[in-house]
C-alpha cells in the first residue's frame, strides 16, 4: 500500500468547529476487481487546545464532556436528545445532581451566540423533563457556573440540575 499525506480542512457544522489536520490517504486495490482503485481516508485530528483568555476554541477533542458525548469516556447517562446529554455528577452536591451538557462545545454562557438559542432551549426543556421524573416534581435548581472564579471546573458549558433535598437560599 502506498501512503500519501495531505493537508485537509474539515468543517463540522453541527459542532461549529473548524479543524485543520493531516489525513492519510490509503491507496488499496479491491481484491475482486483488479484494475479498480479504492481510496479510503483516515483522519488524524491535531491535538486540541483552547485559549480561555481570548475565548477562542480551536478544537475541543480534549474536553472531558466532549469525550463523554463521543462515548470515548464512560458516564452514567440519564437522558439524551439530539442537542444535549444528561449525566450524573461524579461529585454530587445534592441528593439528585445531574449535569445537562450541550453536545456543541461552548466554554460557558458568555460564548453563546444568537445562533445557539436552540441549545439553551434544549437545556431548559430537558430540565423540565427531568423535573417530571423526580420525587418532588417541579422542585429543582438549575445552576450555570461561568468562569473558574465561581467554580467552573470543566470548560464546556453545562447546567447543574439539583434536587431531592432542602437547599439553602441564594
């Protein structure tokens, strides 16, 4: 087999991300038809990085939530639709503590643009759906942390769905 390296640019519209990376083109012959060449492409994306100061997301492949969404890491999935996934928080702060995570990578609410309004609606409707399944229907808190100064530890926007016990006012 002959290997060729070329620079490619992939645009993932549903993630809103632009990837530039190297792809391998594999030149292989189909065993049944001797003169027909079949080309397959294997894509190797660059190591992800994002600059939190400038809020520029180059790629999000190292994000733990992106890996959970891609099923590269295990998680206790509670619910899912085309726009969001809900998982149990591994460090719960309430009897019921879920994370509602959009599938599109956004650092926090400050990165949301007008085009992302459907994502926010999906988060709210998912919270509404979850509230119908808990012991005291309708009684819950929805919390967004925006920035490390207020406790954001994973820089992929998500909402904390908290319920199941008496919580202090704030």
